[in-house]
């Protein structure tokens, strides 16, 4: 079942349950899919990688918004954002823990013989491809910096 058809089914369920937070998150996903399909040079269907990137982008936007709202003491606005994150994350593959990401990055560094901060770009490129969809770039970047320092 494609992501788009899953979203449509979940939207119907959210409407029946009158779950406004889930409905808002699902509509955002649907909107993102439609925008991605109508971009110049895009095909009628999205690849699995493109779907994952889209979902990760939506999660990141909501987490960033929640962080800003929390800094400003607006927990009333941060809570719905975090609730939407939970809804969107249901459609992402299981995320790796920091320990798992650290082990994977350490293996990449060891296999390729990288050392020093000068190799950060190379390590990030390899790690980002290898761990795509399983964790976010910020986590990878933090761990790469820690291991190369």
C-alpha cells in the first residue's frame, strides 16, 4: 500500500474519530505529497526514499516549531506540534537509537580510515546515505563531530 493511500485511510479514521490533531498532521502529509508530485520534472508517483525524506522534513519542521514555542514559554502551542510529530512518525521506519547510530558511524570511520575534523564532510556523506530514513542528519552530525574530535 502506498503512502498516499495509507494517509487517505488514516484521514478517514481521524475524521470519524474527530481527532483534529491527527487530521491536521495527515493533511500536512497529503499536501506535501501533492506538492512533491506537482514540482517541475516530478513524476506522478514518489519513490520510497522521497516519501521518507518528505516525512522527515515534516517531522523536523514540527520539532523546530515546538522548540521555539517552548523557548518562548508557549507550551499550549508546542504540545499540538509534538502530537503531530507522533502521528507523522507512525509512517517512518523505526528510528535508530543514538548508540546504534554511533556504532554505525564508528564502523564507517574505521572501514575508511578517516581521522580528524577535515574528514567530516566525507564521513557525513557516507553516513547520511547509509542511515537515510533511520535517523536525522542532526544526530548523525553530532555523533560524527564527537567521534572525529
